[in-house]
C-alpha cells in the first residue's frame, strides 16, 4: 500500500513519513528536501491519497501514528496540514508567541479552542460537520499573540518553496477545512470531562490551568506568555464537554459556540468550512 517512505529531521526530532502515492512522494522531495535524512526511520505520519477516476467525492487522509487527524477532499490542504504538524515540532524553542496545542474551531461567528485529540474525532464525521455549521481548521495548534492575546496564524519557520501547496490544489472546488488567515478572539475554551451533563461551565482558573497544560513553550515565553494566556481565558467562557459519542460532542460544541454568536456578523469572522479558501495562499 505504501509506495513512498522518507525520513526527516525537523529541529531536534527525527521522524518518518510514508505515502501511498509516488506523485506525493515527488512533492515531498521538492517541498522538504532540506530536511531529509538518509537514516531509515519508522513512519510517524502517513498520507493516503485517494485514487483518481472513482465516482463521487474523494477524500485524502493524513494519519499521525495510526490515528487519522485530517480528512479532506483538497490534497493541497492536506499537504498544508502535514507541514503545519511539522511546524509544531519547533514550538518548544520559540518565544515569538505562546503556542498551545489546541485547534481553533468556529460556528455561528464564534470561536473556540479544543483540547488535543478531540478534533480528529470530530473530523471523522465528515458531512455531519458541514451540516452542523462547524468550521474545522487545518492546524492542530494555535499561536497566541503575547500583546493582544488573540489567536494568530503561525508564522512558518520551515522553508517550504513558494507555490508548493498550490501545485496540489488543482480542482478549485470547495474547501472542507479552513486555514487561519488573520487574528481571532476566542469565545470558548473547551476541555473534556466525565460529568453527567453534556456541557458544564468551569472556572476561569481551571480553564487557564488546562490551556497552560497544553502550551508547548511556556518556559520560553515566561511570565509574559502566562499573562497573555490569562487575558485570553479572561475574555472567554470555560466549558467542559462530556466525553462520549462524537456526534453528541459535535452538537455540544456547536451549541456552546452558538451561545456566543454575535448579533450581527463580525468583520473578523472566519469563513465557514464551505467557503472558498485557498490553502496555498494561507501558507
């Protein structure tokens, strides 16, 4: 099944990437050539490229270890998500923002950040996510500006050539994943729990504790970073969502965000997952 296997060193981390498509392997050779190593490493990321020519909508899948983490019809978006994953390997040494391993989702003009592990579960629901009106990100983490405490696009450090993602985005169709393109406020900080209710408010202190726990570079940003996280949490509602059926959790996420929907559309609102967004331009 796996036609391509490559090994890379990103920062201090060595890892393998495999793909079922020789053409995608050629793309890896062009996009990540400077990080490739000769050592044969076990695959940590796997890229499944859907076969062309089959009827119906085709989905490409990115796996982390053995878990599917991104499912999208746009191969360029999948490649962007893969590179975004590699960027997270550099977070611990960065001091230009606070980097939290909490993806940003949006519905009804409101934004929330999720604990790691919840997004892959929700993402497997496919069209149910579209029908629920939840916009899913391409990134599994967020950068939190140290001054504004807004969630901002991650400034890439990996030297991927210009136009690399556009090479894979040929269909020009709808995008089912949305890249973060401009700073956004956070309305809800989600966490997972085992309570009896689907949605349970939590204190600002507990919400901050959980965001701090998922922040990769707090030792680097120190007190300034901690204060930025505190301001982010102060302006948001902390909500614990009951761990259980993923469809029920999807409904809970949308319901919690709906309670923070602005009375009229915000000028900075993210597009829905069906909006026309070019993943290549966002890189």
